[in-house]
C-alpha cells in the first residue's frame, strides 16, 4: 500500500509517500536516523506489521522541515531519507 502523508496549500502539494509493503519487510528502519528533521516514526499497521509513517506533528509542516534538504539550486538527486531507506520506499511530491 502507498500511504500519503502531508498537505497542500496555495504554494503547492507537500506529500511524502511511503510504500508500506516494503516497510513491513524492513529490519533496518534507516529512515529513523537518516532524517535530520525526525520526520519518521514506526507504527503497527492494521495487519500488525511494523511500517514507517510521518509523525503527526510533522505532517502539516513538511515544506518547512524538509527545506534544509531541498535547496533551491543544487538539490541532490536523492534526499537523505531516500539514501537511508535501502528498500527505496520513500518518495516526495515536491
Ligand atoms: S527505512 Fe524505508 S522501508 Fe524501512 S521502515 Fe523506513 S521507510 Fe520503510
Ligand atoms: S527531505 Fe530531509 S527532512 Fe525531509 S523527510 Fe527527507 S531527510 Fe527528512
């Protein structure tokens, strides 16, 4: 399942999508330490499997929190969270 967390406002859409099928097979949980903004946490889903999610307090602040990783020019091809997730389960809408 693809779980989308975030919001949209007048300036754009700011969603992080997580492939929870990949998370349920993940043992490293690299996203937790790999994100300097502490965006992610692990929860149990409806099937009692451990999956990543975006913590509640970050969901409506993603543009602001992620700004440090997303310079206007010279943005890296892969973000720190994506580098930390060996399963390639994380994508961003902006
Ligand atoms: S590292 Fe990737 S696959 Fe593992 S829990 Fe985090 S987002 Fe999911
Ligand atoms: S872009 Fe940076 S702050 Fe945003 S989720 Fe990824 S690692 Fe965390």
